């Protein structure tokens, strides 16, 4: 949701109109912290209009922050009388751009509305502000939320699961990993790969697949990068991970590869904690 060049039958304080001769309304968002599951956003509200401030103080109006992701149809609204507010955004409910709009909204009908800073056009006009009317608004910069490795890969996967042919029917092949310029490769028994293909699109099975294949693959990747990340800087998957963490205000090398968090924590968080979800999905998997 964004408000642009909208016509209102009453005065509105915003950058798009001259209903008020001076003053402004601003809401400044700031990402305080972000991980793979949640984003903590702080909102600092600034209002330079004594008349509107008085209405808010008396409870006739309130600050409202509208949060919406058109890609997932997620939307929520924050109501406050304070000039500072914060919100934990569940990354699983959004995808990509998240629109933010700050508003001042009338909580009840305001008869004979007056404001010393109104444009002269409103002189001698008996104004009534209806309940739920937007009295001021501010479009904020959009947030961009990338959730997990699926968003990193876009149309192509960063991973390849490759089946190995056994020399002997009774031979058991270990799972092995390698990093090439394009993908993180996972080598498994050919029968295992067949099972992977059969279940990879099963939503209930996905946390299990990530736990047994992608967690060790990403752990292998992180161990290799901590030994010598420069050897992989030009790889497609390395560039994707770098861009992914840059969106979160982190440097892939300094904050992740050489950061303080253990590799196991980094990998599980990247995949949205699939181990716990595997056990929670057990009953559904057994049913399948």
C-alpha cells in the first residue's frame, strides 16, 4: 500500500498537498536486527503540527503504521500514541518488497475542525473530519525481505543432487560434497537420488530433506570458506550468498564466514531451523 496523489474532501498533512502552510509529518523506519526468521523494525515518528499533536494527546487521533506485502497478501496495522514504535516482522509471511505507510487517523468524528496552520483556502469553512479519516500520511522506503536459500537461487537451484552408480549391488556409498563455479554439489547413491526426486516437492518432507542433505552440504561449504574463501569469490553461489547477506546489512565475509557464530548455527538459521520442523512434521510424514 502506498498513498499517492489521492484527493481527500478534508485537509491532509503530507508532501502531496498544500492543505497546511507549514509543518510536516515523517515516519523513519530502521531495521534494528534481522535473521532468517524475523526482522525487527523500529519506527521513529516526527510531527511538526501543534494542532494535530493536541488531537493525538486528547485521544481524538492516533498514529497508524500500515505494513503490507503484495506478493503474499500479508498486511498488518500498528496503532500507537507514542512517537516511537517497533515491530517483529515474521519473514515467513512476506516475500520481497514490503510497503510501509505512516498515518495519523481520526479515532472519532471531529466536528468544527480548526488548525492554525491550515491553508487560507479553508478560512470560514466548517470542517468535519469523519471517524477513521486519514489526517496525515507519509510513504516510507520499502523493506526487502529475503527469507532463505530458495530466494537466493531464483530460477535455478544453488544445489545439485547427483546420483552415483554403485560398482557392487551391496556397496554403500557415503554422501560427498564439492563446490564448483556454479553449484554446491551433493553426491549420493543413485537410489537415494531417486527417493530425493520423489519427495523433494512434498512440503511435509522438506525439513527432513534439508536436514539430511542441505545442512551437511552448507556445513561443508562454510568449512571450506573459513579455510580459504578467496578461492570461491567468483563462484555463482558465493555471489548469491554475498548479495543475500548484503540485503540484511551484513558482509558475507566479515560477519558470516569470519563471524563469531558457529557454523552449525549459521547453517540451521539459513534453512529456517529445519531439524525442529522435521520432528514436528513426523506425524504427517508417517501418514504420507
